[in-house]
């Protein structure tokens, strides 16, 4: 028969590896959870870069604004404001197709982002895709009701219609008569 001291020692020897394993597992889970931010919290450095880029955009320094916005996205790829600002820069450069893509990136992060929906709708109008813009307007009206500034702004853009260059690009070229018509005998 083992003495009481030996039984206690055996108990602790059997329990120690299990206790250490549990402690390591709990410590690992706690450290992984504390280093992550919630999805709605954007890195402040990224937001500061977006604000600086908006200043550059207002001054028509588009290349500098693009560099700042790409840096903002490198700092925090969940920054929807950076994608929307990139779209605005693309629209200012008369690149509505590129702008639509940036707004789409913002909408992949948050499908109900009203600013992105309105801006994408405006880019659709700029490109000449008025029906798609109406789809964005319908979605905006569903999200924010009839008295929504972004929906009213998009409705006004749709009312104005696409710019003349978009209309000209969508029209088929008129058939030109051949230079030398064939002779009849």
C-alpha cells in the first residue's frame, strides 16, 4: 500500500500535464482575440490618409490622392471611405468604369452603404448606363426612404442624363457610302 504522501504526489503528476495543456490553450485563445479589432473600427491612420487625399482631390492633384488612398487601403483594407474616394477620383478623371469598380469594392464590404450606392449610380449615369443607375436609386429608396439626400442627388443625376460624350460613344456610327460607287452597265 502506498503512503498518503505518494498518492498525493502521483495525483499531481497525473494532473500537471492536463492543467498545463488547458492553460496554454486558454492563453492562446485569449491572445488571438485581443489583437483583433471589430469590423466597424477603421484604423485612424487610414482615415487620416483618406482626409489628406480628399484635400489633394479638391486641388485636382489626382495622382497624389491616389497614392494616399492606396496607402490608406494598405493600412486598413476594410476602409470603405478609401474605396469611395478612389471612385470619386476616377470620376473626376472621367473614368466611370474604374469608379464603378471602386464603388463595388466598398459595397462588397458593406452592401447597404448609401454613399457608395449613390456614387456608383452617378458613375453609371456618367458612363451612360442609366437603367443600372435606376436600380441603385431603387435600392437607395428602399434603404433610406423617399427623403434621403443621397437618393435625391442620384435622382437629379439620372434626370440630367448622361454627358454628351457618353451618348456619342453609345450611338452606332452612321454608315458611310463607299468612296467609289460601283458602275452599272
